[in-house]
């Protein structure tokens, strides 16, 4: 079958929850993807901030192949070495004390919410605790994660979701304070909002929220599913701000393509929240997924990924600023590290479609923002190539 025929088949078989670009991707190498007809695409999406190491990384692939031949899955009722090694590495990278592996980001958020509710329940024996989340946030599509996602359009048709969630504004401490009651058990946010529009939190805001949480014994949850794993030039964004959460989520680049997430917490939260029988997963942290995370974290260190992000970021920002200055329809550049956005005065769908036709993959964040979340191995040349193509796709 050719590409067109495959797409027709897809539209008959798959549930139509995505407006997909009209290409069928077949293989990847480094920062490039190839479609079924052999066309090459420069990829600034990386599976949405997933493939941090680039496609077809030999050491990563070999680690997976070795693990496949050894043991792919076993129940969490037994220990397995990759999960132990991966947990040790995740602890070191995240600065957290305890790790629970999941299969996805949304599940990591679910676990974080459960841990926070259990912590509050153990304190007062009640079950009416509240969570404060941020407007424009994105935490995933399951019912709990959706309940704390600050986009009414995503939530509305599926209500009632889990209750007792209030929304405040990122970087507006007073709005958070005004939502706090004696029932508040957690405040959840992305240190850098991704899907909701590439908004970084300010250090001052995070510092005040941290102090508020300490004062009221409220748990601070950072969702670092997108902004974590080196993307901001730090392993996790909290390290950049030096504001540490009590509970944290990670996913996307953690498995670099193998479905894997995690929620982590400090020892004091772990000792006073989830315990035997409170939470579980059949697949989460199975030997194959854990072997992926173990190798990814090893390669981050060995290949100096974070140093590379820090070195290239000023150039990346400068080139995006250049485009923003050149085209009146671009209102601003916003973001942090290799998590950048260009904000347009119009919907960006048509620009992205043109880019795909010219061999460049980009993704939006909302209707008016082009989001750049490439592999963390991109070079200045890759950035130049991206800018050249994108420039041709923008018309005023
Ligand atoms: C992608 C994302 C999620 C959801 O992760 P899934 O693996 O799609 O469930 C949650 N939070 C943030 C910040 C994300 O970017």
C-alpha cells in the first residue's frame, strides 16, 4: 500500500481523536524522520518532547534489544534489576527519595494526586480535601489528570471529574492564596507550562508558593513531564529555580520512546502517604521500560546532554528572536531552554502544514503558538535549517 492508501485505512480503523498530518512515518535517525515514501523530515517535535537522545541511538537500541532477549515483563510482586537501577538513577537525577514507575504521564499525575490525598487523609481522617491547579495547565487526559488541567474545553464534556479542584493563575501568588482553605492538600503546577502556551513560572512566584505550602503543610506537586529531563538546561526544572517540590512527575523523555512515567516524592511524604495496597500497576516499571530509563539516564550523563542544551540555548533563542523581529505576525518568543514557543497573531495550523510539505515537523501549543521541543541533541546547523524553512512558510 502507498501512503495515501494507508491513511485511508487509518481513517477507517482508528478513532478520530487527532487531526493528523498527512504523512505516514516509517523510520528515524538522529533528528530526522522518514516517511513511507522515503521523504526526509527535520524533526523539531521529537514525539512531543520524548525522543531526547534522537532516533536510532545505537546504545539505547542495543540496551533494549538485550533486555528483550532476557526478560520483558514480570509482575511488580517481584523485584527486577533494571527497575532497581532505574530507580536509583531517577532518585539521583530528580533529587527525590522514592519512585513509583507508571506507563504514562497522565498515570504519574494520577499517582501524585492519590499520594497527596492520602497524606491529607492520614493527617485528619477526612476525605474532602482540595487541590489547587493552574489555569492553562496540562496534566493529561485521564479523569484525575483532566480534573487538574486548566483548559475548560478539554474538561467540559467529561464532567463530573474528581471534585474539589480550584484553579489559580500561574505567576499570580494572590490568586493562589485566595483559593487556599484549611481543606487544601496540594498545589499542582508545571514549572514551565508546555501545552498551555510555554509559560515559565517566575522564581518569585514559586518561592512564595513554596513558603505557603511549608506554612500550611500543603504538598507542592511539580509536573515535570514535559519540562523535566534536561529540557530547561537542568535535569529537572526545579533545580534551575532551586525550589524543590514534595511530589514530582516525570514521563515523556524518561523512557525516550518506551512508554514510561514516574511519580516521585520526598521521604517524609512517602512515609506518610501511599503504602501497601494503596496503588499498583501491571506494566509500570517492567524490565523493558526500566532498562530504557536506566540507559537514557546513563546516556544523558555520558553524552553531556544538559551541557549541550545550555550551550546551544542562547543561539536557539537568538534565531527565534530573529524570526519574531522579521515577521509582524509573530508577537513574541517565549520559553526556556529547548522548550520554546513563537506566539502568532493568527492560528498556526496552515504554517505548520506548509512546513511539513517542505520537510520540517513542528507542533502547535494551542491554536496560536508554534512549539519547539526538539531532541536535545540538535545542533546550530539544525536550528539554521529549521529557521530557513520556517521563514519560507510564514506570510504576512
Ligand atoms: C504530556 C504531558 C502529560 C501527559 O502525559 P501522557 O504520557 O500523554 O499521559 C502530563 N503533563 C504534562 C506537563 C505533559 O506535557
